[in-house]
C-alpha cells in the first residue's frame, strides 16, 4: 500500500493525541493525492475512492474472466445501524501479478459465511499509473496474521451498489469462480 496509516504507540493521552494528529495528516495526504488525480481519473473513480462504510466488508463473490481480462469483486458492506449493501466492482483489461492473484484467491476462500470468516476489508487506495491505467489497491485485516493486500491494474472500473437486508452471506467454501463476464 502506498499510503500507510499511522500506528498508535501507546494508550496515554499524549500518545493518542499524537496518533490522532498523524491519522488526520494521513487522511489529508490521501485527499491531496486524489485531488491531484482528478484530471486523470473519471469522477466516478474518485467518488469510489471516497465511498464511506466499506470497512469490515466481507467478500461476497469474485468472478474472473480470463478470456476477456475482466474481474468482478462483490463486497458485502455496511453495518447494523446504517444498513447493508453490496458494492460490485467490475474491472476491465485487468493486470494482476501472480502474487496479487494468490492473495485474492486466499481472501476469497477465507470467507465461508457472515459468521465464519478469517478476513475483512480494512481500506483501499486508488491511483493512476504512468501508462494511463487505474490501480486499485485493497487491504484486508486477517485475524491472527499480518494484513493482506493486493493490487488490480485496469483500464476501467465500473461499480454499483445494491441494498441488502443483512450482512448474511450464503455458506460457500469458495467464493471465486472463473467464467465469462459479458
């Protein structure tokens, strides 16, 4: 990840005040980064970068279309107070390293259902590449081990939101499928 948030170094008032200031500086730095990309990225991508209520999301589904180089990632987002929704992200002309794909597969297999999962969404970053593509970096908190993140480079991202009644996901051993996305 390019914009690493600060880590608290103590629980006393002074340490928490230092952390709070560093966290605000971190957020402002990323906001300036996005403002600088405004002329390079479509407004919908900047809007995606600023979308609230994504933390703690679970992977609901991943569809990989290797023939057309597309990937669809669906996250179950939200909370009990504000409500739940699926964020469906479709990436076009996808480029992923083998390591990033392995991380994605690991995360897809770590969510059995909404009560049995090993990882949940922590944060994401959107960036532009030198060759004019979009880079979307996603980081997940993994219980009992270091966070896992992966990067998707693509020509375009489309996204949509669909309301859901709860965080419940149907039980599946593997949330990843390979098929053609039209």
